[in-house]
C-alpha cells in the first residue's frame, strides 16, 4: 500500500503531540498500523520527546538530568538510523 496521508492529517498528529503529549501519544500508538515504517519512526520520536519533556514538570529536580540525557540519546539514535 503506497497510499500517503494528506498533509492536513500529518499536522494534526504533530499538534496533538506538541499541545497535549499524553493524548497525542495514545492516538499515535492506537494508529501505528496506519503509518509506513519511516513515518512511524518519525511520529514516535516526536511523541516520545514531547512526552518526556512534559513528564519533567512532575519529577524531582535530580531526575531532570537523566531525562535530558534520554532525550539526547533518542535524538542521536534517530539521526543515526536515517
């Protein structure tokens, strides 16, 4: 199936991930089968980054460094896989 999603649907997923990360992550995980392999990786990377930044406000200050290291590792791995 070589069917691409329309541009307006792609932006909706990104908006959900940026504005409400938990809801965006749930929507992406529920719709994983609809995405191509490359799109799946891109959407999950953005959703994971936004979710981890969102979680930072609920964690103690000592854990913030570990989360930022995780975010950096995800970005580096995603760049290396492309």
